[in-house]
């Protein structure tokens, strides 16, 4: 089964400048702009915003 461009793989990078990243998929039709999620950063040991990078 081929991967399509509707649900691309994206990297979420921490805004705490620790260099920690999460890798996930997103639906480009529902979220066309850059995604921001609040997730746990184990380097900073707290919840911070993670922004999509391209």
C-alpha cells in the first residue's frame, strides 16, 4: 500500500530549544497550516509547545 500526501510524516520540534523532537502524521486536509501541540519534553522535564517543522 503506497503512502500518499494526504497524511505526511511531520517532525514536531520543542520550543524549549532542547532539540527534542516527536515524529507523527497529520491530515493535511484538516490542518493545512503548521501544527502546534503541547507535549512533554523529557530534556526540559516539563510540558512545552512543539511546533511543526518542514
